[in-house]
C-alpha cells in the first residue's frame, strides 16, 4: 500500500506476476481507460468508480503507467487540507 499523508493512492502486491497496481482515477477517465486498454480493469476490491487496476504486462508504455501513478497521487493530495499540501510542496499548477 502506498500512501501520502495517511491516504492511499496506490495498492499492489509486489510479488504478483504479472505485476498489478490499483490506482485512483477520475471516474470519466477511469471508464475511458478501461474501454481503451485491456490491461486496465475496474479496481479490484475497491470503489470501481474511482479506482482502476492496471496490469503491467507490457501492453502499456512505462510513461503511461507513470502518468497514471502521478495522477492518482495528485488526486489524493489535491483533497488534503491546504496546509498539508503546502508541507508536501505540492502545486496544482505543475
């Protein structure tokens, strides 16, 4: 489980093959990604509206996976109190 300020933004069993990682996602984008990529599935044991499980099987580029991880982190951090975001050095305009 990967957290920022006590809030989960990613979940994975690192010993699984192929690797799978569950990531938070905007609902509309989550559906679009699932419809476009076979390796993107509804979040396993999570709120399927807000979470996708991404199978790292080589069908998605490394950059795409990194972008999904960063988006998940940003979604979680954007909902933290402003003081906490400031401590993290997070900026929404980056």
